[in-house]
C-alpha cells in the first residue's frame, strides 16, 4: 500500500470479535440475519445483468470471517475475499476447512489488490465496511479499478440520518445490545448522495439504491422499503 487506508482501533475492534464471528447468537447476530438479504440482492441483480453468479469471478472486500464470501461461493462463484484484520482472515480460513467451501482468503488492502490485478472481477462486494475506513472514496475507486468493463459493484452502508443514529447506535448497541457498544460512529455514516458522488468520481454509474431493513423481533432482514438506516447500492462499470 502506498497509503494506509485503515484505522487500527477499528481493526482491533473486529479482531476481538473473530472467535465468535460464525456464532449465529453471538455479537454478529444481526450480520447473520442480513446475509441472506445481501446475497439475494447480489444474485438477482447479477442475473438481471446477464451474468449469473455461477462461474463469475467475485471479490468480497472487507470479508470479515467470510459469511458473505462463503455464501457467494455456494452459489458457484469463484470468490476472492480480502480483509486487513488478521484474526478474521484466520477464522475465515478455519471455517473454510470445516465447511469445505472454497474461497481464496487474503490479508490485503483493496488498494493494493487494485494495483496488482486491475480489471479482474465480474463483481465486487463491499458490505458494512465503508463506514469503518478513513477514506471511503479510496475504497470505491479501488473497487472500480478491479472490475471488468460491465462489472458491478455492490455496497451496503448506513445512512447519516437521525433514524440511523436512533436505531443503529442507540437502539442496537445500547438498548437491545444487538451489537457491541462502539461498533459504529455516527459521523462516519454515509448519505446515498455522498456515495453516488464517490461512484461517479470512480467512473461508475449508479444503478440502484434499496433499503436493507433488519427486523430484530423476527431476526430477519429484507431488501426494500426505507433507506434512512441501512441501504444497499449497485453500480456498473461502463463497457467503454
């Protein structure tokens, strides 16, 4: 890396969660509920674009312990997954041994991989990561570089709204205790208009913004509805 685009306290925070990443009742319980909805969004939009996940080369940026990475691989994708938290990569590799689902896990920054392998992937996913790095636009630009022409970038993050503060921080971290305290910082949340600007600057065309709604009572998530808390976005790299 020419410049470190990470926060060591953030890495330390997620390294500390590594041992229970795959525990559906552990600190990452909401992430387990979000994962099927995230996968469905990627699957459906890839199918609509004429490039099904089966056989596609997919990069999962900020893969954590591999929840989405393995789900994509189970769909038949050829998955490379990267993260900068070493304990999470270790857990991901250990779970790969248990599950038998093949994912190429690497301890790498997306900017580093972009310099090494531009234009490699049919799709790039970057979920629940942008709000945890100092320079989200740098991540978006690197993801764009890694895409083949016609490839799609899938993102999810948190909107910077009073509703997101109330639900994602006060509600989830302090009242319901669904997430460890300090998981999120409100100042780091990203408005869709800001994300759209970063996508345009990276040469990508925004195709869709959809709400990603988590229902803690039923412990499930679905795509659609309100975008003022969690939201998903899909952008495409032009063919020329």
